[in-house]
C-alpha cells in the first residue's frame, strides 16, 4: 500500500457516530484511570490514534481552506471566480491580505497533516486525540474572532454576513469538539461554567445594570433604561443569584443541577432571539446576536449531556406535601403555584395585567403606574422563566426541598427590599398593590426562615 493509501486508510473513521469519542463517557458515571490522570479515555476498543467522524470532518473542513488559501486566495473574494461566489468572505483581496491568507493556509496545512506525520516520516506523530484537542482550541479561537469581526468591528473589505455565518459555524464546531475531548468530568465543568457565566450577569443586574449593560458600557445590550426596567432587571439579578450562585453552592455536583442549567441555557438561547432579530429601538441587535451565537456551544454540550445519559435518567416527582405546615416541602409547593400566577402574565405581556393601560384592571388599581417598555418586557420573560425553573427544582431537577426553600427565602429578602426602595424613590409602582405585595413577601420570608430552621428541617442553616 502506497503512502496515499495509508493516509486515506488512517483518515477514514472506524465508527459512524458523530460523537464516537463522547459516546464512551456520556453514559458512565465513574472516571477511568486515564481520566483520573487528567485526560479523557479513548473510545472503547480503540486507541488515541484512531480516526473519528470529527477528526475526518476537521481534516476535510480545514483542508479545504488550507488548499484554497495557499493556491488561490481569491476564491474567497467576490468576483474571484467565473461565477458569483455566494460564500465569499471578502469584497476585495489586497496583496497584504493575500499574503496573510496564504500564511493562514500554510498553518492549516501543517495542522491537518499532524496525524499523518508518523506514516510519512516514521516515528511518533500527532495522535488523533491530540489533533482533536488542537481543533477544539482552534474552533474556540475562531468563534471568538468571528464574533468580534463579524459583529463588533467588521473589517472594511469583509463580507459581514459571511463572517457572521462563520461565527455560527465555528460556535457549532466548538460545541462538537468540546464533547469530543471531554470525559465524565464534563458534567461538573459544565455546571460550574454555567454558574460562573450567569453569576457574572447576576451580580451586574442586581446592582447597576444600566451602567454595566447600558449605552455607557462596551457591553451595551439595551439603550433605554427606565426606572421600571431597572426594577425588573434587578429582580432578574436576584433570581439569577439564587439559582446560579446559591444553586451551585447547594447542588453544584448533582445531576439534577446540570439538568437545571440545561433547561435555563435552552430557554435563554430562545429568548435571545427576540432582541437579536425582532428587537425595537432599545435592543442592540449586534450584541444580542453575539450572545445568541455564544450560547450555541453551551446548549449543544448541555443537551448532549442530558440526552446522552451523562446526567442520569430524567425524574418527575411532582406531588403535594406529605404533611402541610411550616415545613420546607409545603413552602416549596406553595411557591410553585405562587410564582406561576405571576410568571404567566409576565412571560406573555405584563402590560395586559399590570401596566397602567391594562384593559382588564380598573383605573388606579394596576400594579404599575407606567407601562413596561421594551427593555423591561424582555426582562419580564427572563424573570418568569428563572423563577419557574427554580420553583420546579424539587419536582423536575431532584433538588432538596430544604435547600430550595433557602434559595427562595433569601430571594424574598431581595424582592421585599426592591419594592420598598421603589416606593420610596420612584413613582412607577402603585402603593395600593405594591405595599400589600411587599408585606406578603416579608411574610413569605418569615415562613421560609421558619421552614429552614434546623429544628424543622433537620439541616444546618448554612
């Protein structure tokens, strides 16, 4: 067999599964000896130098760019082919850009030839597993690069739409490559990353969201921040802190918490579509498109962990409390229906029920003295999703009743404080409704506090 035959044979994947390496850890719970030493286990019945669908695709994918960029970079330019190229990246290619593209092509060529160096020259080469890790890093860097140049600072000669498409493709490949290089530790890392990632937003939204995510910030998501928008955004921040900061502290190493993170990641992925592609004057569409695409690899990893079995079977344990009273089980059951009553109107249209122009509430009895604007409307949906995922914790995500009660108890402190602050400083909330609601939140805090006392819960307070 000639050298070409050897290269072709090695390149061909031995399994048809697109997750041929990830399949080996998705359904197992205990790490192997190899993983315990810091690396993922090879696929069953194979070794680290066996081709997979992923490695074969990466060789073809980057091989195409390697050959075209070295031989004829103008193939990626508008008008560089005899026909109109619908996948052109550049409107024109200068000599300097041509040099850079040929250099990039050479780098791609060396990378994709790495796994075949042992067949070509003998001795040790780059294993397919090492090549997979290289591709994971490359896809991560390309995702960041195309997000930046596709949305934040497009080059003058770029075909911006193609750069944006490439950002999405790179994000998808990043999610795929993360699964290919990972081991059974991925579930814990995924939960920790989600908690840290949205913990950042929790802190920002709880404090000065208009400063951190408004027009004065390099991370401008919304241009308009009315007082009511700030109030709702801060309630989202408190809810995020309860779910992701306290949640990770209480449940971070559990399969149920990983499922909860996936439910949230899928939900926020869908909610990002609204300001990214259907926003109004307040939404900064490009920033939301970046957020939407950045969410792609996170969603891919989370869904595959859940659907692949790495987080265990999905259990639904909805049932009324065994004994009603001032206990955590009753408190959580009440919260589920309490927040459901607010979540439905908030996720559909809070102005229909709570806004000053509500068609169903008598004049002077609405919760708000102004209508919720575009910024607040989006945060209303986010808040509704957050509190319902949190409330479903013991019933869908196997979280502890007592620890979930602790999350809600602290959350009520934030809500009550926010209502008091708004009543004293702003004229956006109707005292007729907000004062009783604030009092109810205080009473619910007291109920939660009693429920989590060691004498009632059997657990330490912290």
